[in-house]
C-alpha cells in the first residue's frame, strides 16, 4: 500500500483504445492525439490501426478546422536517428470547458482547454447548511463568473460545464435525487444550470467525478479496470471497466456505502441497517466520538469538529479514540475485499483526506483485506490510500465535460 501514484504521462484522457470503436474516425484521431500528448502521423496510424493515407486526410481536416497543430515537440526516441518527425498536438484554444464541484464547505471550479491544460482554478467558501436550489444556482453563477474573469474568457466560449454534487445523482436525467446540501428532492440541476448559464451542462455524483479525474488525468489512464473508493460524509465508489467509467443501468452510480456488512447492524442515514457507511463515514465516526469524548466535547459541535477532536485524541494515545479508527479500518477492509471479489480491479484508489491523516495504519487495513480473500486466489488488487487534492473533483468535472462535448464541437466545425 502506497500513498503516492506514478508520474503522470503526457496528454489527457483514457489511453487504451477499444478493439471495436465505431465512432467517427475524426473523433478517434483527435482523441488519440489528445491522450498521447503529441505524436507523428505514422504513430497515429499505428495506434488506430488505419492507413497512413487516412491519417493524412483526417489530420489535414483537423488542422484546417483549428483542432490540431503541427510543429510541437515530437517524442524524443527518434532523436538519435536524425531529425525527429513532425508531431501533431491538440490546439488547446480549440475549445474550453469548466469543471465544478458543489460542496457543503467549499465550492471549487477549474477552467481547462481542449488539450486538458488547466488555465484557471477557484475556490469559494460556503456555509454547510442545506440550501434552496435558487441559492445554489446563484453561488454557481458567481463561481463561474469569478473563474472566467481570471483569464478574461467570455462565457459563450465555454463548450460545456461538468458539475459534481454530493448525494444521489441521476447522470442520464441530470437530476439530483437527493443531496445533503440541497433542500427538497428531484432537482433538475442540469436544466436549471443550463438555463441560468446558457451553456451545455452535465451532472454527476462526486465519486464518479473523482474516478473520471483518475481516468483522464491520473493513474487510471492506462488501466483497463480500476475502482475509486471515497470516504468522507458518505462512502462512494466509481468503477472503470475496459478503460471507461461504468455507470450501471440507471446512471445513479455505485453505492458501496449502502452495501450491507452486518445483519440488523448500525442504523444508516439512508434508513436501512448494517450499511458499510454506518461504520465508516464521517457521520458514523462522529456518532462514536460523541460517546468516546463525552466529557470533552459538546453535542452541538459539528461532525467535522468532533472528528478533528477524535483524530487528535487518537494521535495523543487515547485508547478509546484509537479503537474507533481501528474498527473503521476493519470495516473498510471488508468493503475493499468485497469490491475485489466482485470486480477484480487492478487498482483500488482510496481517496480520503481524513483516512490519510487519522486512520493510522494502512498496513493493517491491507493485511485485513488479504485475510478476507479466499486462499489460493492470486494476490489481487493494489490498494493506494491517498489524500485528495482540493481541485481533484473539479478536474473530474472538466473530464466529464470534455468527454461529453468533444464530438459535438468537432462535428460543428
Ligand atoms: Zn445506507
């Protein structure tokens, strides 16, 4: 178990090509160049298994339409054999997208160009109260305006906006079925944000955003199958199968937090008993902290404040506080083991700021995962526990927008 990922390769976007890709060749060529960074025409032909003549024709159109450009640095491996071949790279200014995460404490957003280069980023603090949709939309609008003002880009130059929000989200319908930061249910965030901003909007849950961030910008770019498990106020998961995000039949995401780990167990905030989340999420630990630290903390403290106090007590050697984190770690191991048995991923990325700070013993968690695997099975998935960067979600939002709008923008030209 490690706490850092490998160095990021050039370019952005998933790097493994499907064996049978029926999408337009123009899109395939553009995405090959974007994901591989910068490469000569011959390598595009090789990567896609098409003729040099086809590549020449398609890239000529893409250059003419302003999506690709010549002359960027070619890969250095031919340098010893004379002049490197001319490389092709994505023209960043061919399009722009915004990635955005709405949260209970801080909203974040980034602006990226079509090459995946981050041009601006911004964070706005917000209250952790539930808000009416109109208030959320006003905060969203202010965030986007402040982001674009950093680089003086007009909003009508933005091809798409990918928004992530905590809670239960129907990606296909664009609706938020339920969110801890939103009053009411079944809010059509996609339509409301599109009407307010006048740009195409795409909506997803925050675990899928983190997964897309790994798939487009991180360790997941060159993996067929991997999973991202997020632990914070809830326990979420995103799964990549064949180098593409798996959304399930209804597009509402994979609710690892509500898989059952105990018959008639602890009460979950979803109303069921025995959910993984009821043993592992911030609110579950805060519930235990209230008992363990009863003399030193008041019930009106926020869950975050209670968890901070619990973490400090554990680090100071408090046995009760340490046992709460140890128990949470054992439940995490059960959850990870179940993910491995069902999906057999190459890698599970556990994304949690609090885990990396307070759950002191990743080796113990990994040992528990191994002990829960049937004997005789190969060692299975690598597990990495990582803190989350402030803008990781927003990068996933940019990936969501790029994956949604690229084909339309290329066709429009
Ligand atoms: Zn539940």
